[in-house]
């Protein structure tokens, strides 16, 4: 090979070796930079972390209104197993909870609850609230389960263990919410043995202990019926009720909510009217009572739930909207058809702006925060 060509080739080889050496140095430097930063963020050419536009770093999209409204609906179901239509509603996110009554209880109860929860998962929804009235005594939907005695026979010392036993038994059956304890102070009312007694302090101690016991076992407790049904002989499930007691007398009976409302997860609103608080509307439809008294004055930050909205004193096509405007989070219905109608009415109102979509989503967020 002529000398000039040998010299040219040798120069080319040297250039390639220098290039490979520089590349190796660059790779080592980049590796060291990744090691220093933990590899957690992309690095720009300047060595600074590059800005990220990954979906995880973006603000989560708001809950669709169709599902936020659905979170607010708690419905009863027909029979001992959920119908195809109810399961479809659950899957679409149009139902947030199911309440069980005596006729729903059968050897298939576990299968029924599992079917409902499968429908919720299939639609990408959180687990349903599965609720029951397991107060003890005459109101006990699962007769074989605790409590072993009615509230009137419980003391502050026994109410806690009764609540814990009840919670454990319900939890074992996949029931996560108890619409108890009754926090009403009994002054000769229709409640009878459902109340812990006639002294506000005694009732507060027992109701708080029962609620604490339930929640220690993983079941949500519900104080009811705010601001109190202990001063009427008339059952709000059977007709319209007005309680004409003075504001001072009614406020004395709020002791259970003052003492343990901050640690009890739900409060149920009464369907009675209390002229001393709001002469124009029942408590469940009264912003003065729900937002002003319960949330404002007493500072309750948990989930509010209605009593049955099929009760004669409150039932109407606009009840769900009016209760929501008052500040009620969960709307309780005792049949599937009425609850479906309530869902449609609320969704229409929220889309039209006559019901605040912001308030609906805030209620849904509180409901979603409840343990399941």
C-alpha cells in the first residue's frame, strides 16, 4: 500500500477511537447523573430535571355528574336477591348504597351483597354502602345477631361492648353501615325502648359508646334522628309530625351530637318539623337545621343522611332536590322505582343549574371517604 494511503487510514482509525472514547465518557456521566437523581425524573440536557406531563402529574378529572348524583342515592331492594335492573343501575354508578330490611334477609344474603358489589366493581365504582337498622330490641333486621338487648336496657358500660359485637357480626356479613344508634332523648315518645333514656347526659354516654363500638369493628355508625324525635308520640313514618317544643328544650336534647358528633361518621335527619328552628319545613328539608344548626353550630363534618323520603310528611317529586339543597348528602328510599325517579330528577336539576353541581360533588366526596 502506498505511504499516503497508509497515513490516511491510520488518521481515520485514530479519529474513530477518539469518538468512541468521548461517547463512553458521555454514557458514564449520564449514568452518574441518573444515580444522583434516583432516576425519578427525566433530566434535560442542562442537567436539570425536565418538566413532566405524565397523566399522574395532572389534576384528577372531577367525578362525572352522572356518578356524583348516583353516590347520593341509597335504595332498598325488592326480594332476597338484587334484580337485573338494580344491578345495572349499580354498575352505571346511579346507586351509592343499598339498605336491607327484614324481607331481604335470607340464607342468600351473602350472595346478594356479593352480587351488588360485583356490579359496582364492574362499572369502576367504589364499593357500595350496605346499610341496615340494627338498633337492638324491636328494630333489628337480622334477628339472630347482636345487640342482645334494646337500647333502653343498655348502660354506658354495656353499650360499647354491644356496639362492638354488633359491628363484628355485621362486618362478617359484608354490611358496612349501621343506621344506629338512636340518639333521641325519650320524653314519653313513640320510640319507647329504642331510646337509651330520658336524661340527655345518660343518652349521650350510651349512644356515643355504642357508636364507638360499631366503628371500632369497622362499621359506620349513624346518630339519629337529628334534632330529635323524643318529644312526640307520632311516628314520622306514618304521617306528618310537628314538634312544638321550645328551642331551649330541643337544644338540651342535642347533647349526644355535641359529645360524639365529631367522631361518628353519619347523622340522620328527622322528617319532623320543628317550628322553634324552622317553622316552614321539616328538618330534612331545612337548610337552617342541616347546614346552620348541625354543620354550623355543632360543627359536624361527616355524612348527612335522610330518613326515608317516602314518609308522608316529606314525599314529593322535588324532595330529593330540596333535601340536597338543605345539605343532605345521602337520600334514603325504600323502593327501587322511587329512588330511580329521584336520581333522574336530581341529575336533570344539576345539569340545569337549579341544583349546585359543586355541592353534589362535595357530597359525593364525603360519601366516598366513608370506610367500606
